[in-house]
């Protein structure tokens, strides 16, 4: 039996525990009575460097390990620092390279040792008992050097992918902005000067709706829009209120205690994100619903839904999506439903509702307690909305969908490569701590850069302002 087999690892590596190889200590809350006086000392919590302090708890380079909150996170400080009481820390010795242990702990993914039921936490007993293979100091340094060589290229590729992802997000916003400002169809309008203007479309919509209200013995005057303070629109466009061009209602307060495993699905805010519906997110169902409730709150293709409640600071509501092929959905409370009138394309209306101009006015209606944001139906129905001629609506929707389909494909490719990079990082770490990284049979980081050439080509298809390439 070879030495490697006897030791259960590579030649010269010793089987031990983390507690023996790298003893850890509890961090402390900042206190002027402890530590060494040192100006601008970095302060570390479980989310990394959070502040500076006038004293240092450690005497030199340190490894910080998340104990509460961001469990198992690791940070290397090349200088004395102050680890607070949500972390553990270890200081360097003559037999240890802390960078080696940082990579080792990243590989071990200590977050999996969290056994808490409330606040995530890492037990020091669990840390101490974890078995590891550790080489002598010279080999620790060789492993670190090889890892850093491989990760430098991988990190560069990941940084490029993230830049592409951020650019795609900006390009998408630019396309949407250009759409609702009429810039995507500037040339089209010049070529189609005889198109019926949106003012005529609005007159027809209002006449039809007024006739419907009278037949139901209801008298309703749509909210008038004050255009004096509104931006100028392209020729043929008009400002209107949503209650004038759509039938708007708020959702029904379905009782959660009556939710079942099957039946009608209750569409909740968790199912709605900007521009899309995801019925798989925390689905809730209900049975035995009165026919009149189904008739009033049932959703059909072409309906738009808008979320009315969220986090006040993040303004993560006002999300709008179009019902396309989803069946058997009922509208829950704190969501508005808009059913566009004939002559108003749901996809065009969704673009208008996603515009910065509309969202700014939407949040002017915000109320609620600290941290909680709410708007009422007035934020949906009475905020001015732009309306283009029907023929131009069709052109805008087609142009936007063409551009966004390219962006969506690229976003999928970028995300797939980011996921691949995460797997590759763990693969490299696995090789390192099984002794293979220095054994000559090392897998190099594969080329994940072709995505960038695709991104460059797609950028040429439309300018940075969202204009189409010709």
C-alpha cells in the first residue's frame, strides 16, 4: 500500500481537522478598551469589510469566517483588522498560509453546516470537527500560486460576462425608452403620414364605452388629463387616462385559509415580475368559487396586471405583465387588472406602463408605513398614459419584440456561462484539495469568451440609445 493510500490523500498531505489545522476565535463588538491603537483599521462582518475603526483586534494578516448571517463566507485581510461578533477569525502562524485556508474553506462550503432554525449560524464545534487534508507550508504556497493563476483568467472572464449582462440591461431599458418616446418609429411616421391619429381612436373608444355605460344605466365621465404639465408627444399621439382606454378593477380578497392543492389558481404578487408572469412561484389554488366572482375576477388573454404593494425603499412594485396563455387565473387583492379597449394593444400598453414617466407618476400616489409601499387604484387609473395610433402601436410592438428577442437570447447565454463559471471554480478547488492541481493532470479554465463576440455583434444591431441598426 502506498503512502498516499495510507494517508488517504496526496503524498505529503496530512489528514487532520480544521480545529487542529486552523484554530479560530470569536470576533468582538468594537470597544475602545480592547485591541491595539491603529488608525483606519478595516472592520469585518459576515458580509465583508463594513467600516473602519481606531483599533485592531488582530496583530497581522487574518482570515475572517462568517458565523452569523452570511454563514461560511470568508475574507482575507492582509493587515491587522477588527472582526466583529458575527464572525470567527484566525491569524497567521509560521506553519500556515491563510490564503490556502481561505480557498480550502471556500471549497468546503461551510454554509452547508448551518443547523439553525432562525438566524443562520455556524457552530464552532462543527467547524473544529471537519476533517481536511493539509500539506506542508511550501506545498500550501504552491497550491495558492496555481489557484491564483487559474482563477485570474476565470475572474477576468466572469467580470467580462457581468459587464455584458449589465450592458444588456441598459440596452433593454434604452429600447423601451425609445419605444415610448416614438424614436423607434420616427422614419415609419414619415412614411405613413395618413395614419388615423390617436385622438380619433380615443374618441371612438369613449363613444363606445359611454354607450355601454348608458345601457347599464351608469353615467361615468373618464378622468380628464391635464396636458399642460405633460411632455410633448410625437405627431399623432395623445395623452389619456387608463380608466378611459381600459376597464380597470382591483383584485378580490381571497381567504388564504381556503387555499387548496387544486382548482383555480389565485394570481398573487409573487407571480408577477416586470414584463412576465411566473405561475410556478408559490402557487395557491382555490375551489368552490361563486360564478359571479369567477366572472368578475377571472383573467383572460390580453389582460394586464399591475402590482400595488411592495417595499417602499426599493419601489419593487408597479410591476406590469400581460396575461398571454395562462388559464384558470383569478385576480387576488393588491393587484390591478386592466382590460384594454379595442384599438389599444395590450403589449403597447404594457410598454407605456413600464416607462419611467409613468412609473414616476405612479409612485407619487404612494402611501403606507415605513418600509411598506402601497398605492390605490387611483395610481393606476388616473395617471396620464400615452397613446399612439393603432397602426403605430403595431409597428412599435413588432420593433420592440425583435430587439428584445436578441437581448433575451444573449441574457440566457450569459447566465449559462456565469453558472458554468461557478461550477468550474468548484471543480478547480476540488482538484486543488484532492492534490490533483499540482500533479500535472490539471484541467485549465475553458474558453467561455465566445459570448462576448455575440454581444458585440448584437450591439451593432441597435445603437446605445435603442435605435435600430439598418
